[in-house]
């Protein structure tokens, strides 16, 4: 179904629970933080009639949160949300839209698509399609076809459009988009958050619950791998460990022990596939201590990556004389599939953890506090 989703009033501040504030499995609302440059890009694309959107970036970078923050600013704009699975069919989605608006199901897909677009346009509905990367290539191509038709009727119905959200590194990972259509789709990359932004999530969330999280904010931000979703998860588990489930009547501080316990819990629940990749990395023929030293150093840099020369300089700062020779070899080894593909070699001689999740977990491992 494609219901027009109308925002419901947020609960009064006095009714806030910790689950309203820290939302690791859904877009943030209460504790969403401003990302001005990203907000301007999204707002601009939403404002242009016929302009379609593709928001992409690494998993957990805040794509949905950034989009819904802009959609909520326009009280007249309605939106419907489709969450994709490998079984999602664009054709079925369109048929559901027609049935929802009381129209007979149309067997011809191109006609059904146009009819659905018009009916959505008449009602000012924007369609948000989440997790597009989970679709098969055939369905992705059909989605791009749908976006073309929505674009074509954009001048008649300015509010109607499709916003696709995908956890991919680049639009090319979704398949080729017709060059003729590419000028009508805004491809907006959502980057990882800075440490300052991640700290703000935790601090602002604490303030909403009347809890001082000054120490916890920095502690969590350094272990989140640039991902707001991980910051939300660690903050939520910290509050739960401290027994804080709703807004406090008196200002108090989040105990340091709560964040330490939250990290320990997350490490104890490390997914098997992550543990297996770390095990493969540490089984390198190179000295285990040297491999750990390189991973420790890499975890201290921005999740977006670091130049290998800067990584060498950082590792060499402990006074070792042979660091220059072995670090590039370790990086190459760690990029191999049989070593867990822990790191990515990027253009311009840069390197980073392959996934933010790996960055986060290794940071927690290397900076454990007993």
C-alpha cells in the first residue's frame, strides 16, 4: 500500500522516553541534528518540479533522518514510504497505489505507472523508496523508469516525485542511469558524521531527557565509526544500563560506567561475520602485533579514510625504525578477501576500513576500558 503519511504530533516533552530520543533502527526525529549543507541540497532538489532524488551513502550515515527532517519542514507535503526487500516488485507497488486511491488495477504496467503518478500528484504525495540497494537489478531498472515518468509530470504536479535511498558508495553501484534522464535526478551523497556531530547527538539527546552526557558524548562518538546509527545504539544502551528510561525530573549525570558497559555489551554481541573477518585479518603471515598496530592506528583516523603516508607517520611515532617498510604490505594484505577484506585501498593512495561497522568495532576493541 501507498498511504499518504501525515505527520502526527510529537509527544509532549514531559512524556519523552529514551526510545523516543535514541532511535538506532529508524530515522531520528527528536535528536536529529542540523546538517546545513546537506539540508540545502535536499531542500533544493525537493523544490524543483520534476526533479527526482537519489540519496546514497554508507549504511547508517543518516540518509533517512536527513530526508525526513526536510519533509517535515513542509507541512503541506505528504509522503508515502516503501521499504524494499529482495522480493519487492515495483509493479505490485503501483497496483497497490491505484487500489489505495479507489482506481481499478491496470494490467499494462506503463499505464498503471502513469495513472499512479497522476493520482499521487493530485494529492501532493512524494514517494520515498528506502533500501533500493536491496532490489534486484531488474526492479531497480523499473524504479528508474518510474522516476522518469514522475519527472515527466512534474510541471503539472510539482510535489510528486520519487526519492530513492540506497546504502551504496556510488550511484553506479545501482546500475546505469539513462544519460538523458541523469540531468533530472539529484544524486546526493550523505557522508559519515564528524566527531563533533556525533557528540551533539548524544549531548542533545541527554538534554531532552535532562541528563548530562558530557563525558559519554565524546566516549561514544569516538567509537561510532562516523555512523549516527551506532551512536544512537550506544547511547540507548548506556541509558538503559543506568536505568534511565524517561525524562528525569532532576538534572543528573550519566554514569561513566554505563557507557563502558554499553560498549562491552556491544562487543559481546559482535556479529559472527564481523568476528570472522577480524579473525581472518589476524591470521596474516605478518606479525599479529604489527597487524593490530596498523588497525589500531587506522581506527584513530576519520572513517572517510587517511593517506597511507599519514598512517605510516602515525604508526612510526612510537619510535619503531622499520615501520615505513612493512605498513604498505600490511595494508595490501588486509585488503585481500582471504584476510577478511578489512580495509579498502582508495584512489590517491588512501585507505580506510571497508565498512563503518568494522571501524566501530575495532575502535571499541582497541580502546577497551576494564
